[in-house]
C-alpha cells in the first residue's frame, strides 16, 4: 500500500474514500478527455482541409495508429499488473506515460517538414497513442483497487465523468478557438497542440499527486501468460457483453465527434463559432445532470440506467437529421440532450467495469485488473478510431472535396448530405442497436455479493 512519508495509508474496505482521492483520481480525466477529444475533433479536418489529404487516406491515417493500441493496451495492462514499486503498480505509469504523451501530442501538429506531412502526422500519432496506452490502462484499472465497495465505485466514477465532461468542454470547445486565434492553418494548429499538451501535463501531475497514499489493492497471483489472462477475460460473460456494447457505441460517438467541424461548416454554416457552441451545448447540461444519473442508477440499477442513457442518445442523434430545417437554437438543444445521455453512458459503463473485474477476482482469486482494463481501453480506443475512419469514408463516398487552404472547400448538396447522415442517422443507429447486447448482462449487486460471499449491506471484498 502506497503512502507519502508521515501520511497514513487510506484503508480500502468498507469506507468511503477521502475527497482528496476522489478529486485526484478524477483529474486524470484531463488527460483522457483531452487526448480522447481533440484528435477525434480536429485531426481529420486538419488532414483534409489544411494538409490537403484525401478523405479516404485521412481516415486510414487517423484509424491505423489507434488500431495499434488494440495490441499495445493488453500488454500495458499485464506489465502494470506485474509491477511492484513504492508508488504502487499503476502510478509510475501515470506519471511517465502522461508526460511523454504531452510532448508527443504537441509534435502531432508541429508540421516540421514541407512534404510528407501526412506520414509524419501518422507516425507522431502512433507514438502518442502508445504513450497514452501506458497512461490510460493503469488509470482505468485503479477504481477496482481503490475500493471494494459497490456504491463507492459509482461515486468515484461520477467524479471522474464530471471532470471528463469539463475536460471535453475545455479541450474540445477551446481548441478550435486557439486554432483560429493562432492564425488558422498550420500555425494555428501548432499553438493548439501546445495548449492541449499543457492540459495533459496538469492532469498528469494532479492524478499522480492526488492518489498518493491511496489504496493499491491486495497483491494477488495472476495468470502465468498474457494468453491465459485473455482467455479468462473472455470467459467473463458480463465483461464480454459490456465491452462489445461499449466499443460499438464508441464507434457511433466518435463519428459524431469527428463530424463536429464538418457539421458546423456545411450544415450550420458557422465554421468559426459553431464547433465551440456545439461542445458547450454537449457538455454543459451533462455537468448538471451527473447527480441525477447517480440517483437513477441507485434506483433502477447500473445496467438498466446504462440502457436508458444509450436509448436517449440514439433518439437524439436520429432527431438531429432534421437540423437543416430546424432553427439553430433547436439544434443546439438536441445536442444538449445528447450530452445528458452521454454522461449517463460514461458513468454507468465505467462503473460496471470494476464490478466485472471484482467478479473475476472473486471467481479466480487472481489479480488481473490490468488485463481487463487493457482489453477495455483497447476496445474503446479502437472504436474511437474506427468512428472517424467510417465518417471520413462516408464523406469520400458522397464526394467531399479536400483543401490545402486551411479552410473547408465549398461542397455540393450530395457531399453536404454525407456530412449530415454521418453525423446523425448512422451513429444513432449504431448506438441504439448496440443496446441489444445488454439483454444478457446479469451482474447485479446481489450476484456480485453472492460471488464474493459478502452479506447484504456490507462492502464487497
């Protein structure tokens, strides 16, 4: 167990975590929020409308580095599972991975060469994605080890998603403004890269310092090989269903994220302020409803609340197809509904993950949270990368024209239809249909207590 000199370690079982740990852990979402948002929002338009890369090739360049994480993330999880240090198994990777990520993020948009810039961006993004894996996987593994309590995990993850929403707002809404203030084109994107790198540094230092002295969990035996660990994870039915549903939904969510700039340019005709207003409408209501989602989860259960949030998201996305004939205020209101739904999806998806890990530990008696979170983050990363790739392929199929001017080219009605459908109908269907997988999810609080042998009302150990 990790503690700073002169500070007692925090107990793990049956007690609420201190606010310092809640806040410290949550601030790590500045890192995940910034890196999860800004490339999905700005990297595709940067490639197509600043570097002049064809939409289909831009899709490949955005997708391939993130697809690499499907291989890297389980390895990062296994490495952190087997790490023993005075800082615990996870925190060393938070510090080193986060700081390296900040440097590489700025490099993505540095454009140091006059030619071959598309290949340079892909390489820098690949290296950044690798550094991110060694931050994200240990970070997501921590809740299962910070507390054994079923409800405390929901509280902890509620804090995290609240900060995640702020991170999405700050990085996603302000980053386009930084590009504009920096002169658009390559110079503006360079300044934006430095700005987001600064957010990543702040989040890295905050989560490392804030979780000092927090519980690190009981060191348990793990499966002898990565292959054996993956086999165990695949036999965990609740985890398998949750993971597949979450990954598929990540594809739909990422399509919307990738389409924000295009939607603002070619549907709202508001290229300068549209992306920022869209993000403010998406994230602002989400911050207000976090306590409401916690109460909903306590009343109806995490899985049912997750399904409710997902269906609300799908309905909102489908309704947005009417954007060309709606007033801008109505469009922004619908985007606010999407934000409310997204907050619920994130809270309950992330809160059910440590439950699945605890269930596995109870069944096997072995510590392998890192492999589970490695698979989770690999799947989520793959989905978040596949979404922009699909969206850009839709644009290519509808005849979208790229540009090297730093501003979007005028598009014909067919291309604008592709922008609209890829932002509304397709992601709405993807998110909504994925919910069908949750019909088989049956890991309730009662079932988890039975697995670990805890009496009702007691913390789950």
